[in-house]
C-alpha cells in the first residue's frame, strides 16, 4: 500500500477528507463583501467600555487572527470534537515550555525522551533547578513504561527527532492514565495529517508549526491542542504570565499556509519514501531510518497509529568528512537546520553537539521538488563524496 492509499484508507467516511478540512479550517462564516480569510488584526488594545466580558480585551490575551488559526489547528488535531481547543505560541519551544512549566511543580516527576529534540538537555537542567525530578527513556520499545510509576507527566516525541523511533501512543497513554499521569505528545514531525495524538489518548498534542505544518521556512510557530478545556487553562495562564504570544502577521501567514498542507505533505512524504528506498542500495549508507519502509524497526507501530510517515529520513555516512563532502555536493538541497519545508534540506546533526548520533549522521528533509530531480541530485552527491573521500 502506498502512503497515499494508506492515508485515504484511514479517512473517516462520515466526515470531510483531509484536503477539504485543511482548506476550510478556521474560516469564519461567509459574510457579504468580507474576505474569506480576514487579514491580520494589529492591535495592542480594543474598545472596552464597561466590564471586560468580551472575547478581545488586550493584545497579550487574545486576538481575532489568533482565534482563526487556533480553530483551524484544532479542527485538524481533533476533527469533530467541539470541546477541543488550541493555543498558539511564537515557537515550538514556547509551546513545549508552557505545558511543562504549567503542569509541573517542585516535587513532581516527569518522564522525557532520552533521544528527543536536542534542546531537551537544557530543559532538563531548568526543570531540575525548580525541584522537579526528571526521568528519561528512549522512544523505541515503549521503554517509558519502566520509569512511569509516580510521574505527573509523560512526554512523548514520536517519531523522535532525529532518530525516527516510534512508540505506541495508545498503549503508553492508557498506562500513564492508569498510573495517574498526564500525557503530552510532540506531533511536530508527523503533523495532524500524519498522526492525531488526542485520538490516541494523549492529553496534549504539542508541535512546532515552524516545520511541515506551515512549510515555507519563513515563520516560527508553536501550538498546544487539548480535548479538555480545564487542562488547557493552566497553559493559557502561563502564556499570559510570560507573554509568549504570536504576532498577528505570523499567525495569518500560518493560517494561509495550512490550506496547502495536504498537497505539500503528499509530495514531500512520497519523496522521502523514494529517497529512503534509493538509499537502501548504497554501500556507504548505514543506519537508514524511515518509518514508511516496511523493514524499518518502527514500521509496524507507525503503520498502526500514523496516517502518513513524514518527510524526514536519517542515515549515517562513514565519517564526518564523508558527510560534509556529500552535503557540499548537493545542488537542490540546502545545508540548513529545521525540516518540513518545500525546499529539501539536510544537515550533519553532530555539528550541534546535542544529539547522541555518529559524526556522519545526516538528517534529511525531503521537499517538494520533482522526485527524479531530487533522487538524481542525491545520487550524484553521494558519488562525488565517495570519489573525493
């Protein structure tokens, strides 16, 4: 089954498809002579006679442009659920921090991925400075179960970045709730089209919208989605306290970009699978990971809970020098951090020092270029690197 067939097979027959939902998400009711997507509202304050009972009072608390985007993301993360709500933030880390630091108190314990995003060691230091016990476990194999007893919060990142391991969200969420823990899932790599953590039992779906969700590499964005309003209120309060708010222009650009997410994701994910299949036959490539490959260690779990396998793959070349020669020889791929953009990017992750990966480890984000052109560029760059090395 191709990824497109896999995605179509899992779309419910009693509701709109992903493309329809993404194109219409968060739009206001049609009004004569009004734009279908209202432009950004730039306002620090609003007219407010009498008691402050309306939806918009002060620019740090709410904004109509945020509202449209938050509704749109909510419709993608939890379609058909009227109780689900979303809060946007100026970056993925702002969203992550809001959940962690609003949910945890001194004396609490939290379980974090040991193989997650490379900023997590800094997060751990800050949590421990506040008297919070931090336990870690790798993503693969549901190892979190071994350290879950007594924890207040279980944090999952699946697929993990950059190793692309996958854990069983439904199983872990059910067990965490049985033991009294909340569950948050970083859904950045999958996007709501590829995976819906709230439907799998998580309390929070958190993501960096900087990546494939918006896809153009020109805005920073984060969000937190939740099915239970009472769980989201502490997160909202944290956003108000620290002032971690998104600008209206960035929010409007993000909403505009959501409409093309299904088109972008289909092309990018197909390119990622084609690249992964091509790299399997290269003798200099080892440690190839992509959840969409039938023989990937995470494929069976990913196929059960994911509706698309993402645009990111990873692999290891023989040395740091070999990887740098390869990256330098690419012509259609930018040597840049981040992932999920329309233009393919790749980088040697070891240069940041925060990931436990070999020196020749490459994280590759497939863009929307023509498949044949992208494959040809990668093969040529590999050939040049092998010759020079």
